C-alpha cells in the first residue's frame, strides 16, 4: 500500500499515513530508508496491521511536489491572493 511520511516526532518516530483513509502508523525512524523525509511517498508492507517494510518512491514524491508547487504558483498569481509575497 502507498503512504506518505506525515511527520517525524522527537527524531525517533515517523508518522506514516497509509491508504486512502490515511490510517496513521508510527514507525521507528531507523526502519525508514536513509533518503526518507517528511512528505516522502512510500510503499509500505503491512503484516497484521503493522508496517514491516518501507520503500521510498522518489519519482512519485517528485511528481506530487511539482503539483503542489504548480498549485501554489497559481494561487500566488491571482489578483487577490493571500499567498503573494512582496
């Protein structure tokens, strides 16, 4: 199943939101691939409701980040945008 690393807590735990329902799972940070960070899209393997394997999906992460950047640029370009920066 796919998930996203939502946040890192106390530099010890990663909170991964899994699936469409975004079910929250806590994983020790040392169980993540070395290049993982907040916002990374990952493939997780579940066994009895527990994450046993995490694989980074860097291409999907890059696509997602590009979509977010495009949306933010669109919002900033609107006349009455609250996101404009001087």
